[in-house]
């Protein structure tokens, strides 16, 4: 998953330099950055993003302390010291030399009392996006051998970089003019500093492979190349869509490189499931998630206070806010003991073996491969766009009522991950699903919002509308549970419509003329063509049975006529090469086909 945080001058900037850049340990005052990283056993940070070329940096360069201080702490060029020296040598004043190194508006302007809005006096400098794989991936990374560890780290790198590239291409906007009235795509791309961490902040150290991607707010305008600020609301709005995309990429990389499969796991009844590697012992998740247990112990108290204050149970947003509050209250201080990754892995493996036995720990990879083979044998790696569109619009409509395109995009990516279980998906498939939803199942709700088109989802000639509307309004049940029930009912209607269309378009050996069915009494058989009609798909079982009896009676009457003529006129002479007549003579004009009953009716 991806979580977000703001980096502002002051406490946010100090936390970035004292904690994030040196792993999950504690950096003593006066300790150089590289020495603190070596002591903590974490790799140095690296630069990412297509916007680095405008600053003279390259993808993969090591983040130095001075570069981070200038760019992420002051909003200046990372090589500002050299630029200032050159300008001073050319005769520029110190103020002019400093202003030339500032990217966009100086932060001193925001600190001025002349600034109108109070929030502009503490400007954003960067976004801290934390990329964290699912819990079973942490366990496999921490407890398996070095080869599996390196493969999982590679999968994390690829999924993170692809998600950041999506941010650059489809989300990131730069704003200018008063109040950010004008917005456009950034000219180059983003400037990101990535720092890798290995453990959680639990009292007892537990494995937690995650990356902090510090996205600088500085970017260039597309029309004139000048530096400005990114639109914060654009990035924050698409965090959930980016989260689902990151998980989708990570699942595909793990399945392609290690051959493992994924399955949904229900963490909280009635809430969204999370995707986990199949075959990993679920008991290890509880051993790894000690922080989760601390949060869950503190959450009921906060929930009770919320219900007493508001008079009702918290919804989805309020529950998320209460969980964040519980996490802040139970957050322990960072440990001061510095351990390398090798020492941490040995400690984790020893703790897991002591809790669950050596067989559970050392057979993780073998069991994951065996379980993946069973999943691939029963799950078809196919995404039906029509069914996916119905599922997405039903879930989003029940969960939100009115929604935007990025809500549909996030749910479409969840649907793809549930359907494929780690198999690769076609590029642009999520956008195709969203466009199908927008075209077929939505209508405008306001200038910026849309909602589900109930006339398209619930046709008048079906009973789905009467069944699903009370279901979606049943407030006692969890929202996601009601959303899944609604999506399942609509998917069943789509399957029924497809089955009816498939049966009606099936080719038959010959169209059989039968009398029209009557609701009271069957009419006697007539040979007149005008008094008959072609049997259609909606013909009931009683009608088909009556037709069969009528045809048998006609065949028997024909046989009696042939027998009477034979008795009257005698047998006809047959050629010598002719074979004996079949014991059963079919109705004239009807040809028997395997798999069909008499008359060609299935």
C-alpha cells in the first residue's frame, strides 16, 4: 500500500533528515549521513524521476546530505553552492546569487507577514510517499534465502518505479497564477529521492520492507520552462488509484519471477480483503504485525468515544481517521541499537522458528510454489470487460454514491488483481474498464461528480431493481458487504442475458414448425403452415413436451398409412444392391443430429 505525509519546514524537515534518511534507527547529532546509514545497515538514498535532467542529475545517483538539504529543505538547486560561487566570481551580489539558485518562489516569501493565507506561511516542500508490499511479502523477504530476498527487492523496485512513472505521465500537474488558477502537465517529470527501510517501528523489531519516496514539490512549467510548485491536491486525490496500481505491478512481478500466486484475505469482516501470497502460513502474519495488534487494542476506545460524541458508528472515512489516530498514540520511539540487515534476518528467523518451528520457516518457498500450482489450475487468467464494468460501478456506487473517475480507476485495478491473481494484464485494461463504466452505466450528478445510471443497471423488465435497492440501503450491514452483494446480483443478470443470447443464436439442423403454445389448452395439430410458427428460445418445457407428442403421433400415423398401402398394393420390387430399410423411419424433412432430440429441439 501507499501512505502519504507532508514535508514542511521545521519538524517535517528535521524528521526527514534525522529519521527517514537513515532507516528506522536514530541518528545522533553531528553524525554524517553516510556514516549513519552504514551504522544503521541501510543503503543510501537514490534519485529517481524524469525531472532530474533539468538539475544535472541522473537516475540512480546517490542522494547526498547537502543535495537533500538544498532541494528538499530549502527548495533550491541541489548544486546551489557551486552556482553561487560562479555568480559571485562574475560580480553578482550575494542576494542575486542566492536568488538565481531558488527553484520557483522562495520559501522566505511564504514566511512574510504580508502573505494573505496562513497555510501559505508554512509551505509544502515535498510529499513523503511510503510504498509497502503486503505482509506475506515481508515474511518471504525476511525468512527465505538471499536469492528470494534479492528477487523480492527487485520486484519492489520495479513496482515502485512504474507507479512513480504513472504519477509523472497521468497525474502530476503544475499550477501558477493567483490561487493556482492555471494548471498543466509538468514539462519534464518528477524529482524523487528514494530511501529504503527494512523494519517496522514495533517495540520488538519486525520485518517491514518499505520505501520512502520523497517527491519534491518543485517542477517546471510546460510552456516557458520556469520552475513552480506541483498541485498538491492532484497527487493526494490519486493516492488510492496509485496504491492499487503499485500492488498490481508488484503482484505481477512476483508471479513472473518466482512463480507464486495470490489470493484475497479478509482482515476485517465486511471490509475489503487484501491480496496475499498463497501458501504462506497465516500465523506468521500475526507474528509480524505486532504494530497492528497495538493499534487494534487502542482502536475500540477511540471508536466508543466517537460513537458517544457523534451518536452513530463511524463510516469508512471516520474509521480510517480513527485508525491513524490510534497509530499515532501507540507509536513507540525508534530503537537506538544499530543492526545490519544480515543480523536482523538472523534475529527474525530465530524468533519465527522459536514460535512456529523450523519446518514452517524453512519450507515457505516450497509450500508457496505448491499452492500456486493449485491456484493456477482452478483460476482462469481472463478479465471480462463487461462483467468488470458492472462489478466496478456497483461497488463504487454503493460505497460512495457520487464519485469521480479516479474512484472507478482504483476499483478497476482491484478487480484486475482479484481476477488475475498475479498474471500480467494488458496495458490500458484498467482504462478500458473505466471508459465502459462511464459510457454505459453513469450519469452526471453535478459539475464534477457522476453517479450510477440506475435505468441502465436495473432494466424495467427485470426484478433486480426491487431486490437491489433495499440491499444497497441496508445501513446495518457493512458498506463493502452490501457492495459485493449488489455486484454479484448484477453479474448474475449479465450471465443470464448472455446465456439467453447464446441459446437464441445457436444454429439448428432445421427449423421445426410447431403450433403456437396456449396457456389454457393445447390446440389440435394442423398441417397448415400459416397456423404454425417457428419454435423460439422462450418456449417452455410443457410446450416442448407437447410438440414431441404431436410429432410422434404424426410419425405413427404416417407409418400406419405406409403399412395400409403395402397391404393393399403389395410390396414394391427392390433392387438387389439395396439394403434393408431402417427399423425406424424419421419424419420427412427432419435430419437426426447427435445431441439433439426429435425435431431438432435441444
